[in-house]
């Protein structure tokens, strides 16, 4: 009995640690290097793991973002008009900090 409980505990432990290990880290958006520089903002940092904690994969993939690094042509105009980061319920709603807080996203240290 004790052994069975122990093996279940190990199984659960293995599951949760492998789920953590699978999380993606920060993704840096700097495709638009030239216009970022011109506007005087740093490249944007997307904390993938934090978003994984709050949403399901298919909340974003594929309807908001293609799940391939560099595959999404994100501009601020698109963000402001309700695509990508500015999609409904995201950074143009009460649920997350708003798009005018530039430095919360544009914060990669250079
Ligand atoms: C809040 C939205 C969001 C959620 C939720 C989300 N992702 Fe992503 N994911 C992104 C963004 C943004 C990128 C970066 C795309 C880019 O670089 O253009 C990305 C990138 C990826 C990539 C590509 C990584 C690479 O190095 O090329 C994979 C794979 C991925 N996500 C899988 C997942 C899985 C699996 C889940 C659920 C556990 C998930 N995503 C949840 C937004 C999200
Ligand atoms: C929720 C996150 C987020 C916020 C807030 C945000 N941005 Fe962005 N912004 C991005 C992402 C992601 C990109 C894509 C960058 C790339 O791929 O190079 C981007 C791109 C840009 C670009 C380059 C592309 C273009 O459209 O010209 C500029 C300039 C820019 N942002 C300025 C701003 C300014 C100014 C603010 C505040 C008023 C702001 N951003 C707020 C996420 C954000």
C-alpha cells in the first residue's frame, strides 16, 4: 500500500516537473529593429511561460499567433487595432496592462 502511494507520488512529481521543463522562456521581438530604434523603444520581451500559466495554448495558437518564432508580423498599428498583443481580452482590456505602457513590453536590456 505504502509503496503504491509512493509510486503515485513519484508519478505526479514527474508529471509536474516535466510540464515545467516544457515551458518556453522569454521570447524577444526585435524584427523591426530599425523602427524600434527610431521610436526610441527597446525590443519587446514576451514572457511565454507566464502566459502559459494563465491561458491555454489554443487561446493563442493558431488564431492569434502562429506557434513559430518570427512567423508573426507584429507592428504597433496591428496591436492597436486589435490584433496580436492587442487582441480582445488581452492588452487592450481590463485583464492586462494597457498598450500605452510601452516600457512594460519594450524592456529588453541592450
Ligand atoms: C498568450 C498567448 C500564448 C499562449 C497562451 C501560448 N503561446 Fe506559444 N507563443 C506565443 C507567442 C507570441 C509566440 C512567439 C511567436 C513569434 O515569435 O512570432 C509563441 C511561440 C510558440 C512556439 C514557437 C517557439 C519557437 O522557438 O519557435 C511554440 C512551439 C509555442 N508557442 C507553443 C505553445 C504551447 C504548447 C502553448 C501552451 C502550453 C503555448 N504556446 C501557449 C503566444 C502564446
Ligand atoms: C503588450 C506589449 C506591447 C506594448 C505595451 C507596446 N508594444 Fe510596441 N511592440 C510590441 C511587439 C511584440 C512588437 C513587435 C516588435 C518586433 O517584432 O520587432 C512591437 C513593435 C513596436 C514598434 C516597431 C514596429 C512598428 O510598429 O513600427 C514600435 C515603434 C513600437 N512597438 C512602439 C511602441 C510604443 C511607442 C508603445 C507605447 C505607446 C508600445 N510599442 C507598446 C509589443 C508592445
